[in-house]
């Protein structure tokens, strides 16, 4: 389990090295306009339409997830290093596409790997902690680069150094994949004729599609698609907004953003308790509401104080958009498509919403950055309406929020 925690730490460290300052880098040092930033972000997410489902399908087809992760981190780290070394706009756009091809599949594959490992341990009778207690190491990993970058970017240091930081964390992730435990999926025998049950003949991706867009999950997907479209504007342009509109120096932008991530650590650790009070749907409602309110306040009152104080809601927003949905998906999953359902969700809901959201965000930002945040607040409100009034809670097998344990042939208590 320690190796899995390290994997989350290093992989999110690579994200945290690049994501907070990428738009500033593209704007100030790569010569991109706001429309080009939106287009580059959309290009980086185009592979999300294919690679997550394909890679997680390979994992469900018994291709070793550890080796898939190793190759993905090798490609992503190499691309970040090349982006730092080659100052040509069209080359960087192409590299952005290759970066997305490798990177967008890593996080859902890591989630699927954890849930497969957890299910295997439960079948063996060993206790496994809830997903948030492992995912929190990703949050911690996301924070650490902001401290490193503060020193790298002081005295007007080039923002491109963030790519070197991302390369370092990517290589650490690559090395750590060789320490991950082996996970073997349970063998599922073909069901008897006329009996219900999964068979190994059914394509994992097809079964994942069927479950993901079943009546119990389709409104969850719709609400999250709207929420992801709204969140793209924050993820892509908030660093530029802080620098251009609010006037925060570059070396402090990552620190301001990661103040919210630091608060997120405590929300993630406390998620099992929050879940016992609000349930997963309640966590999503509160988090999406907080996201919309934050964007509205930033649009209306662009100041350092607003930028800092609105970080308070970041923790609940992350629980709502990136942790609770993963746990809902695992409630829908079976042993034969536990990885694939994460990949299919990332491909369909995540990919389409992020690509369209990035293009729209680039168009609006080229006219007005505050206007972009106002539109995003409106999208967040639509997402909230769908989740509150149309999505019905997917009940768990047990109230801890993890996948239910498998049925036992005897009444022996665990």
C-alpha cells in the first residue's frame, strides 16, 4: 500500500508542477494568445477521447497496469523536457498533444489499479482503507511543487522551469511503478445458461459503457459534464487571471492556488466523516455550489483577498468533481471492468466536456476574463440543478463508500 501512496504522490506532483502555471507559461514565454491557450488545452484533451478507455481496457485484459503506467510516465516526462528545450510555437502545440495522449490515461488507470487492489485484498480477508485516505497523498504531492517553484521562480526566473520540475516528478513516478504490488483479477467462470452473472466473453469497455449510461448514472454524467466545462475555465485561465487582472506576481501564483489544495488535504482526510453526514451526493452538491460561488465572486470582486479567501471552498470542490465521482463509478463496476469504467468515464464525460469547455473558454477569455468566470458560474449552477433534481443516489454495498465486499459462502463475520 505504501507504493500505491507514493504513486499518487509522485503522479500528482507532476501535475502540480505544470498545471498551476501552464497558462502563464504559454502566455508569457511561449507567445500564445488566450484563444491559442484554449485551443492548446483542447488539443491536450483530444487523446482523452480514446486513450483512457483503450489503456484501461488493456488493464482489464490482464496487461500489467504497472508497465502501462511506466510507459505513460516515460512519454509524458520526455514531452515536458522537450517543451522546455524547443521554443517553437507549433512544435509545442504538437508536444502538448503527445503530453495529453500519455497523461490523460494515467489518473483513471491509477484509480482503477487501487480499486482492483482493494477488491483483491478484501477477497483475501485483509482490511483496506477507504479511497480518500490514499487519494490524499495525491493532494499532498500536488502541493509540494509550489514550494519548489517559489524558489525556482524568484527574481523573475523563467516559468519554463516548472516543466523541469514536472519532468523530475514524472521520472520519480516512472521508477515507482516498479515497486507497485502485482494485482491479479479474480477468475470469473461463465454463468450457467439462464443464470445471471458476468462472463469473461463480454468486452469490458462495452459493459462499462452500458453501466455508465444506465438510468441510474446518466444524470450523474450529465451534471458532471456541465461541471467539468465550468471548471476548465478555472484550471486553464485562473493563473492568467491572477497575474493580469488581480496583479499577483508569478512566483506567488502557485502558492495562492495551492493554499486551496492545502485545505483540500483536511477535507480529503475527513471525507469518510463528511460522507456519513452528507453522503456522496450531498458532498457533490455542496462542492459544485462552492465552485460556482467562487467563480462568481472572482468575476465580481477581482482582488488578492478574494483570490485567497475563495480558496476555502476548493477542498469541497475537489471532493465533488474528482473523488466522489470515482467512488460512485466503482459502485457500478464489476471485477471484469473495474479499470474500464474509470477510463470510459474519463473518455466520454471528461474528454468531451473538457475539450468543448477549453475551446469556449478560449473564445470568451479573448474578450473578457471576468466574463469567462461569470459564464462558468452559470454552467456550475446548471450542473447543480441536474445533480440535485435529476440524479438519484447510487446506493453502496456498505456505507464506508468503498466497493462492497464479495458475498461469502458462509456466515462467518470478517
